[in-house]
C-alpha cells in the first residue's frame, strides 16, 4: 500500500476497520433479529450475487441462501426471504 497526500493507506484502513468500539453497524441499529437477517441477506446479495455473471450461478446462490435461512431460521424465513431485497435507514 502506498501513500497519498500525506496519508498512509494502511493507517486509513486501520482507522476504518470495524471493532467493538468502532462498528459500522452498531448494535443499537437492530431492534429485532428480523432486521439483522434482512441486512445480512441484503449484504450477501450485494457482495456475492451482484458479482456473479452466470444466471445459473445466481440461481444456485439464491437456492442455497434460501435453504440456509429455512434450515437455520425457519420462524424468520418468510420475512428474511421476502422480495424485494431492500434495507435502509433514512433517519
């Protein structure tokens, strides 16, 4: 990593990393497990699904994500898997 405008990128990256005292998603932003799972699904879709180029791969990811949620969180699955996948807090 290099240096730009007098700021070392490693120092900037270290300051931006989430930690117990500096979290990008603080614990108080989730009032329910449903909210957390919706955010998790949104992030999986954003980080993984959006980068896949094959329709078959996208379909496989959706199937596996749905199966995982159904297995691990059956009572929250309907809310977690509802479409469209949107998550936002516009306070």
